[in-house]
C-alpha cells in the first residue's frame, strides 16, 4: 500500500514554466518509455522515432488540455480553449491510434470537434470526422482535405493529426546548432544552441501544399523542434516551432507549438496546460456517437 501511495505521489508533477510563470499539471498512473535516439541513426530511423514520440506510442492513452492563441498581423489576439484525447492501439484490429480534439471555449464554437482514426497501414486512408455543433451535423473529411486549416488556425489538419512516417521521403543534410526561437507569447528565446540533425522532407503526394520542409531534430531526444515549409517555387512560407517538456516519468509532452505564416503574417500558438497519461480511456469514447452526444 505504501508503495502504491509513493508511486502516485511522484506521478503528479506541478511544473513551473514560462508564459508568465503559470503552473502546469502533469500526471501519469505509470511511467512511460519513449524511444531512444539510435546510436548509428539513419534518416529514416530518426524520423520514425520522431513520429513514435509525436503520437505518444510509448503510452496507452493521453489527455491534454490547453488553449490556442490566434495572433493576427496587427498583434490582435483571440483565444480558444480545447481538450485533446488519444488512445494508442498498438496495431489492435489494424489501428495505430484514435484521436479527438474538442473546442470548449468560446461559447459560439464550443463543441466543435475533430475525430481521427489512424491505421497502421499508411496506404489506408485515415477516417476523419468533423462535428459541427451549430448545425448538429457530422461531416466526413477526405484525405484530399488534410491541407485545410485546422479549426481556423494556420496549422493544417495534416500537421496536427494525420501526418505520419511514410507520408514523405527524407534526406539527411547534416548537423547544426539551432540558433533559438523567440516565442510570440512571452518573447522568450527557447532551444538556443541545441545540437540538431537537419533533414529535408519531401511529400509523396503530388501538387501538395508544400514542396519540401527543412526539419531540425534534437540530437539528444529525437524530438522535432523546428521545421520550415517551402512552396513549389522554393519560397519559404511557413515555420513551426515546438517546445517539449521531459518529466522524470518519461511521459514527455509538448508545452507549446507555434506557427508563423509568412504569407498572412498570422501566428498561432497551441499552448498545453495539463497532461494526463495512462488513465485508462476507453476506446468507446472515440466514436461519432460521442461527438453527437458531446460527452466531454
């Protein structure tokens, strides 16, 4: 009994990070075991490793709560709050994971949700449903729409929920020191002087919304911290920065993602305020009926 109480006590971490020194809650019922960077990595091993981390394949399930801050080119900000739940199925019935993102604030968009079923076979199209609460309707999203805006942000559906290993071909272009990234929210510089692998990724889809992206992968953790997108004319049009947290229980979680679209001048920040791992979420939660009943 004492051992159980001790494990529970150390699983709950109150983390003080930047963004006005807010407090963030992290909890896991048991430790996670994220993949280690291979000793003699190939570019494909590095990227496969990253996607295992991105989709938390070292856990059984995860719940995030946070907000997305939309910043237009004039600096005006508006905020939406959200919940994200994911269950990792480890190949059960051919599934990789099931994932749902739900808007909880403001009132006019409360309940808007995206449900994704991802399959281990990357040649099998993901199932994606969009719940529109104001119309009380579910709309199926086709694979061709994965370049659409994700819930009105500068992120695409593919960037947030569906891009996986196998969607691109990769080329290792070298190693470099990441110069750091200044966040739009707190103006602090993150990941300065982090040794990285630099990788080019080319989409397999023809006439896709980008022609290549340049990826900076942390050599120590294998986490993708920065990527920049180029159009077919070779012009850089978007950048995305990610800052992750590495608690001792191994259940790594992304603290924030920030996107900057150079064409529109807009910046959006996905800011995660709490994370819960391995809590026993039922697969039955990830259904169209859950969307219709708004059971969250």
